């Protein structure tokens, strides 16, 4: 009997989680999910986060140490950042075009507006405070924070992934620079650790269907609580806005990435989709690029044939700074709030969203709902009230799931494009 593929097991887990969560809500047992189901989802996310830092550190050291020409590292980094910025600009531009064309904020009743702002006032206040802390940082603070003063402290949190990347590159470069007789044993150690860490990912993924079930069931119970009709009523009020966001995200996945892969990488999108699908499902259920990173790295390397040195650098960097889905959403959300508030944004103001959202996406942590914190900065730059984020918080957790899928798909696409370009360049040099 043919063994059921992992992605089908994850889909079944999601479907059963959805059905179970709705059943609990309709029977008035939403608290059961919080006490007895959600903890298993939390354990699963913790397992993924547990493995993320060691995986990035070991893979990147391994990749850099295997390079005979260190100039290749600068090529990988430069091309990665260049493509990341390009796709981010494309994403936010698509968002602005869609929100201006469909105008989801027009005809929004004042009564509904006030009800939403009041209901989510406490949550909005928390996000505004978090955004204020980020705004207080100096312009070069991200650069300062990238260089750790204690690598063990950096490895204690997934939020410090850039610091881990910095140390891993420095360590790998040093391994290449010292004589082979001194580096040989260390390289062998990291090569063995790489195999151990990948086997740990395999073991964790056996728990994936159950973890996804718990995550989806608890999410549905939290949104619907014991009265699903109220949740449906709130979501229905924001249905047009939500559909515009999802439509924009689908354009990125179904048009932009396939076109880039086909034109610049000569990659069949069907093969790409088949390889990356488990990572997309994990992104959807966890809403976290960081938590999904171990799965993304495994799929891109093993199923899509990207080299370890490219995967180890491009994907952790992408999970930290490349947020195409988040950026597209910020553009739509900012204009939507302006439309609801009766404010007509000028072309110059909307172009400023492109720049602000692009820069803000670099600071968006790879954790659930971090994008909404960055949205506060975008709103304040436009002169819109930060408290207005309460208007869009009802469907945000659901939209965050879709945004994360786009973020992860974008990271994988860039990894393939960078790897293809490096390999093609090397082949051309050999032929010459």
C-alpha cells in the first residue's frame, strides 16, 4: 500500500482541526480547546523553533566552509537582497493598485467603524506601544543589532536570527581562511551535525499533522468563541477588504513567482509547487516564517535541489527581511483605513507607502501578526490615527496565515533564482 504523502497528512489535519474547532464553538465548548487542544499546537511550534537556530547555524557554517571562492558569498548575498527588494516593491505596488481599484473602504458605516475600533481598542493599544518602541530606534540601529555581543545570548531567541547568520558567516569564513589541517576536523564535525539536525527535522515533522490539527482547532475556537454568529458578523463586515488582500496575495503566488521562476530560472512552477507545498501548509497553520524555516530549508534543499550553501544563507535571511505578503497587506490596509476615514490620499502619499512599507517589512519579525505593528508606523507616517488599526484586526489572524504562505513562497523562489544564477555563471566560466 502506498504511503500517504506528508502534505496530504497535513491537509487532513487542517480539515479535521477546522471541523473540530467549529464543533466546539457551536456546542459552547470553546474553552475545551484552550485547555486541552491548543497546548499540543504550542508544543509543535516550540519544536520547530527549537530546531531553527541550530539548523541555520550549522547549515550556514557548512555552506560557507565548503566554498573555495569566498567572492561567491558576496554574490549570493548581493543577489538575494536585490531580488528581495524587487519582489517587495512589486508586492506593495500590487496592493496599492488593487485597493484603489476595488475601494473596499467606501460605504463603510460609521456604526460598524466605531464598533470595530471599540472592540479591538486594547489590542490596538498594545500594537501602538510596540510600534512606538521601534520608531525610537536610530536609523543605523538595525545594523548595530545585527552584530551580537554574545553569541550564546543571540542563539537563545529566534528573534536574533540575523545575529546568528552574522556569526555563522564569520565562523565559516574563518574556517576557510585557516590551514586545512586545522579546519578539517571542524568541517567534518559540522558535516555530521548537519545530518543529525536534518534527521531531527524529519522526526519533528512526523508530529506535523497532529500539531496542525491542534493549531487550526484552537484558532477557530478563539475566533468564534462560543458564539460563531458574532464572529461571522464581524468578518462579513470586512469581507471586501479581506478578499482584496487575499486576491493580491494570490497574484503573487500564481502570477509573479511563477513568471520569475520560468523566465529567470527556467523552473517549472508545478515542480516548484509540489516541492514547497509542505512548507506552505506549515506557514499557513503556524503564521510564522521563523517556525516554518526548518521545513522550508529541508524542502528547498532536498526536493528542489538548491545547494546547501545557498539554502543556508538565503532562506534564513529571507525569513528575517523578506516579507512580500506583509508588505502587500500593509499597502492595502493603509489605504483601506484612509478610505473608511474619508481621507483621499494623494499620489505622493501613496508612493510614500511603497517606501515606508518596504523599509518596515525589513523590521517585521518573523512571528505571527508582526506586520500589524509595522502598519502602525505606516499609518502615522501618513497622518492617520494609529488606533484605526482596530478596524482591520478582526480578520487579521486569518489573513496573517495567507501572508505567511506568500512570505515563505517568496523566500523559496529567491533561493532557487540565486542558486540557478550562481550555477549558470560557474558553467559559463568553465565553458570559456
